[in-house]
C-alpha cells in the first residue's frame, strides 16, 4: 500500500493550488499596491542615502500574509460540509499534508521572493520617474531577510499545527498557545538556573537568573540543530494531528 | 465487504457509549437500507465505515481495510454521499478533472451520461445548482467513480418526484455484483422495492438485519379494518390498520418497510421469536437480543 504516489500527489497539490488561487491572486495585487505606496511615501528627494525599504517591508509582508494564509489552509478540514469531501478524497494523509505544507511554506516563500523582487523593481522604476529617487534594491540574501525568513519557517510550522488542531480562530489561538508555551519555557529555564545555582543568588528576583542564562555559552551548531529538531518535531505532530483527525457532529 | 465485530464507540470518554459489542456483516452485491429513528446511531455508523471517526474498541473492516487508516486505495473504493453536501464552485467537467482524476476507475462516459439523464446543466458551476440538483450531481459522480461501496445518508432528501425515480433507476442500472450500496434514510417509501436487505438500528444496537426476500417469506403485511389476534404488529393508517403477521400463504409478498420498521422498533419480544424461527428454517435473519 503506497502512501505517497507522485501523480496522485500532483493532482492533490494542483487541487489545493486551484482552491487557493483566488487568495494568492488578490494577495499579490495587494502586495503590489503596498510596495508602491511604501516606495512613494518613503522616498525623500533631499535625503542622501537610499533607504532600505525592503528590510522592514518584506518581513512584514511575509509574516503578515503568510501566517494568516497558513492558519486558514485547513479550513475545509473543519468546515461542517467540506470536511466530508476533503477527508474522503482518495489520497493519503501524507499527500494531503505535504501538499499544504509546500503551498504555505517553501513555495510561498519562493513566490514571495519572486513577487517582491518584481514589484520592488516596478515600484523603483515608477518612484524614480515620479520623485527622481529610488530605494535600495531588494537583497534576498541580506542577513536581516534571511533571519526573518527563517523565523517565518519556524512560525509556519507552528501555524500549520494550529490550523489542523484548532477548529476555529486558529490564528489567534495558535499565537496565544505559542506565547504561553514560549513564556512557559523561559520561566522553566529561569527557575531551573535559579535552582541549580542556588548558592550564587542572593534573592529570588529573576533578573539575576536572566543574567546567568545569558552567561551560558551554547555553540551555534547545537542551537541550529536543536531548532531543526524542534521544527521537524512540530511538523511531525501536525501530521499526526491530521492523520488522527476525526469528524465530530452530524453527517 | 463490511465486517464489524464487537464494535464500541462513544463521543468522548465521559459520554455514554453509542455502540457496544456491535456486529455487522455485509456481503458484496447488496443494496442495503439502514433504518432508524433520530439518534439511533446511523450517521455515526456511516462515519465509522468511511473512516471519518475511529472505533473505540472492536474490529471495523471495510473492503479488508481499516477505514480509520484512510488509505488512498481504500478511499478510492468507497464514495460517501452525506445528507448535507458540499460541491466545489466549478463546472461538472472541471469537477471531473479535479476530483475524478483521484479515482483510478473513474468513468467519464458514465458520468456524462448520468448528468444528461438527470438533466443537469453542464455549462454552469455546480454551486449554482439547487439542492436536489447537487444531490443528483454527486450521485452521478459517485456512481462514475466505480467505487465498490457507495454510502449514502438521506440521498432522496430534496429530490423531486422525477428525481426520486431517476435516483432509483440510476442505482439499479449501475449496480454490479462486486458493488454494495448502503443507504441510510428516514424516507422508507423511497427504498421500497429498491433494497435487497434491511438493517434496523436503534439505541446503538442492530435490531434487525436481514435479506428482504427472507423476511418476505416469513412475514406479510395486509391492510385490515381491525387488529386480528394473530397480528405481530399493527399501526393505524387512513385506509385501516396495516397488520404484520406471519406469512402462512406460502407466497412471498413485498413487505411494507414502514410497518416492518415499526415492528422492529416496537420492542416486541415476538421479533426475536420470528427471527429465531427463521434461523431454524435456515434463513439468514439476524438481530441483537435486547
């Protein structure tokens, strides 16, 4: 029994893409408008250096559009009528999952890079014609862009999990759940440091343990490895949630 | 085709079990009607068979697969037509391309023929159809998938009078020995003469599961002006009493499903006696004891 069949996956992916096409198209037009407005309102002819508008705008667009898009990608899984149709289509859970993961993750990032670069170029030409100045061209390999993109990748995995797990309002619920877990982990970390190094602290004020945590030197490859493992684990949990998803309520 | 043994299911741990030790077998080549009052567990059973929910205990196998695994090979062999339906906002041709392509044995010619038989406009998006037209459309699609098991929940709800006869004709014309059709409905008259076996379910138990011809050999329904002493069950209608009694004529007559359902759900101990007598006579009548 095959659980991943390439021609079938292709059909599933195309169905998902066609289902989301309207959203992608409208978002692209909105992106073009936002980029143009940002260029025209942020170019002062009297300033010397060319502003790097992309450094703030691209991450804002990627996170601002990508995360809500991801949070709604499994809306048919929870829709009272669509869920029967979606879950009884003859494809494997893995194909369902990978299709939507690609659509909202790697392929969306790729599309965002290409679309932003194109709109950035067009807005630059228009802005030069109107104001005589242009912003610094979009640099996808700028460390700030790379860092924000990797943040999106991590958040995307969480949002994908939330989109499957929560039946409604998955965006705010995932953000709240993520914040609670994040604060919880930080609290555990601080308390652990405080307890382990008990004799080095005079008070129970956590600011001292914050300092102590900062002193811990963790090698970057280890951090990257742990983050990758965490990322894969979140994706695995999301897949399991999809696999074990049950339809409650009436037919 | 369907093999359920000692099935247990409940919606949540704190809730009372809906099914306990449920047994059900269904062979290929059957059009089976499932009857039951609201809350009897019909829809839940259909969802279990389609892999939309998972059993708490026991075995549930459909086409030699566990439905909960949702294997693509299994899903390609079943088609579920729910009571409340969803259709994608596309034309029938696009629908067939998008979703028919996922069914390995999807038959485009059958699909187009059924759309024509149902007089469905093919140049419009399916979402613009009326409720009844959507049901006909999904029925056409379901039949064209050539799935071995068609599961339908209230398929005739919303169908007009010609639509109901078209529905029956379509099912009969495209029925094959390797296929089975399971129809859950409250519209018992729509199943009259269509089904060849019946399941009566109540309170999460199967009260009756039997081929119709075996029942017809054992029981008969007649309209009479008073309830005779030998009546197993009777209910009043405008034309008199519909009386169910043991068939002593030796001639099989078509059973009125409504009366049969009333008898099965009446809680009468005589149902078990009739079933037991049928079983002794070598007929395949089954039913859970209360």
